[in-house]
C-alpha cells in the first residue's frame, strides 16, 4: 500500500473507533443507577379515614415526578410530589394496605417503583360495634364509617297494654324493653367553625305509655371535626349534660338569638295521659324545647323564653307534630310556627304568641301534621303553609287538606290571601302529610314545595313524594305525575319520616332526600332522588350500601333505615348520617349512629 494511502486508512479507522463505529460505545455500556425512592415519615398512628400527607423524592435523581397508586385511598390531591389523601376505611382493629409509588419515566428519571405499607386502625367510637356484614358496607360511591360514634342504649322496661294506632290495636307487654328511634335528625353549625354539625332528637316508644312509666328522651349534639368525623363534647351543654324531653318532635335549626351560632327548637307533642283501662286517654301540654347558645357558646335550655299563656306548662294546643321557622314579618330574625300557633321572635330568642295566629286560630284549624314558613311570592315576607291531620274532627266543616296564607307585602296576616294546597294522592281526609320542605327545584327563582305523604289506612303504608311547583305568583301546582314518574316506595314502604332538599350530587340543583324506615322490605329508607336540573327526579338506589348488622343482634332487612344529608368533610358529594336499628338484645335496646361517607362523586 502506498505510504500516503496507508496513513489515510489508519486515520479513518481511528476515527471510526472513536465515534463508536466498529463496536459499542461507552454510553450503551454504561449501567444506569437504580432509582432510589424516599418518602416522608407517616404519622405513628393512622386511623380510619384520617387525612394523610406524603412527600416523595429521590436521593439520586433530583428531577423525578411520581404517581401514587391505590384503590383503597380517597380524595387524593397532589402538588408537585406531595400527596394528600384520606386513609382507607376499616372496621377491624388494625388493617394493612399497600400503596404503590411509581416514577414518571423520562430523560431525567428512570422507571422505578416502591411499595409502602399503610397500617390503619379502626376509629374508636363511643359504642363498640362489630358488624357481621363488612363486605356489604361499601359501594363505588359511598362507604359506611364510624359505626357507633353516637347513639342510645336503653335498659328500662315497662309493663302495659298498648292500643295503637287505634283503640282496637291492643297488645299487652310484660317487662318489655322500651324502643327508640332517631326520629328527628337535623344539621347546623353549633360551634361557629363553618362545618355542619348534627343534632339528634330521640323518641322513646311506646309514646302512649302511662305517665308514671314514661322515660324522657335525650337530645344529642354531635360536633364535626372537619375531617369526616362527628363526636359529642359535653362542654357544648351549659349544664355539662345533654338535655331531655318527654317527646320533642320536629326540629327547627336557626340562629334565633342572632349571635352567629345556630340554635335548636323542637315542637312538643305533649305528655300522653292514659290509665290502664283507658278511661283516661288524652294529651296534656308540655313546653316546647328551645336550646340557645349563650355568650360562651354553650347551649342552655331556654324553653321558658316561649310564651305559652298556660303558667309555663306548655301551650294549650298540646300536640306539635310539626314545626317550621322563617321570617313572616321581614324584620330580619327567625320566627317559629308550631302547632298552628305563630311565635314571634324579638330578635334575641324571646318568643310571644302572635295576636292573630294564636290559640284561637289553633282551635279553629287544629294541630297540623306539617307546616312551612317560606316566601312563595318573592315579596320578602315569608308565607305560612300547613297541612291538616287526617281524620280530624273539623273535616266536615273545613274539608281543606292544607292551606297557604299568602302575604300581601305586609305583616298583617289577617289580610293575607288564603289558598288551598293541592290534595294528596289518597282519598280526601286519608292523606298523612308527614313532612314538607321548600326550595327552588326547577331553578326559576321561586320557591317550590316537596311533600312526603303516606296513608292512614293501612297505617303509614306507602311513601309518596308530591312535587308542588310554584306558578310564580305563590300558587302551588301538583306536577308529581310528570316530574317524579317512578316511585317504588309509593305503595308498600313505611312512609313515616323526614324530607330534605339538598344538592346531593354537587351539580348546583336541589335533590330530594327522603328519610324513612321499614322492617319488612329491603328497600333503603335513605332514599335519594336526583334532580335533572329542571325539577324532574329519578330515584338512585344503587349508590348506597347496606345497613350494618350486629353479630349478636337481630335484623330482618339489610336496607338503610333512615338518614340525614350532611357535609362532613367538604369533599365530593354530600355525606349521610344513618342509624343501625339492629343492635338490640335481651338486655338492652340499642340504636347506633354511623356515617355514610361519599368516596366518589361521579354518580
């Protein structure tokens, strides 16, 4: 080979080797260091549904991004590589879950994965409940939690012959345990922290027992910790103990004394007086319940603030199956309508009987079964609505099923327009208008009304929901047949309960929550009907779990018994509080409260 050509060949060969030609380069032979994933230390104890913050990093790759993967955690949020989420919900003493951390692979970060174990303890509750049907307590959207955070246990017994609901329906009991029911559950902010709290006004049955055997029922306030849990703090009561009442019924939650904290009113159903032979059988008055927050934020029994014209023994109407609150005189404070008597607030929680809607008015129209105070015609004066009892004494002379007193732009109720409410689905004078709620359900700027109705014969049979649409003048039109077509509870579900209008699915309109109880079928008593945004409703059964059942108690059905919508954690859709009705045994009658936490809002 020519010397010059030889030199050129050697140069080219050297160049090829230096550029990787003819063999592998150093870069392809280089071993990539495995990704080291570090996590911040978790708290030493993690309880069911606790809010957790977890930060992820790498000690050998500074620019990595990560994902946190788990089907067991809820409400995950992330900011850079910091993850916030709610822990899994468990009913076991301790349960371990696996979380997966994965890197997002790119030019600056290799693929990597690390599993961490999350040890979660059952939240300690007031009552230790161990459900036998753990696998049925969750759906894709709701998960039962905190069974027994509150409730009631009764060991007292009675012996009597009880005839109810008619004088012919008589059963004799000997040393029988009293029963109980979370008859009225309501929400409000009872400590001014911006979170919804809960009040439960219990009922003790039989309520027709003679007076010397009767026991009073408690009123429990449960505070929200802001993280999805409720608890009872005895310091919320001025006396250090919860109040009691022989039979407080419908609750009204308003700031009656204008101190920025919600107060509690419940209408009194009086005291049943009956002798063993039923020669005496009547209801005598007993004061309404009024709990007002004081300057220290503690609740005092201020029932004495309600004028009764009966020497402090309770209003002469005697039987307040209903109660409602609003501002009929447009003076900026909340008044109370109960037992067909209007109670006028002085702005500080002192109530006097209205000069027109008074005891004489009650005697003319008797005790209503339901009532509302709401502004139907948008004149700033709240109107009065009441639905009459079935089989009432005055039916022949006053056959109206219900009445609207529609304001005329003044507080002179005697001059207000009197209108008939549309009647219910059953034969006239046989509709039980059990409860009503108002709200703008079709988004036209006017208050509409939804009424929960059942039958008198068979007693409380059927749970019918009536939709009354405001014609924008204050007159209500029954549009149930077109707006709520398929009502599976209308014929054979126990219809007694409460009705609420809340935005359940967080889409900006009002949905229906109907709270009932039924021991004879599996249809949920916590009934959700979703609004399509135009005031048309469809029941949604599949999103709710079964009721927790006791390992040792009894149960004939698995459906939820009742409930109240509440926002426990300000995440997703509304949550629910419900009751067990299934923990009774030979020694006590028990009813445990539990939460139903929303875990996915995509239904």
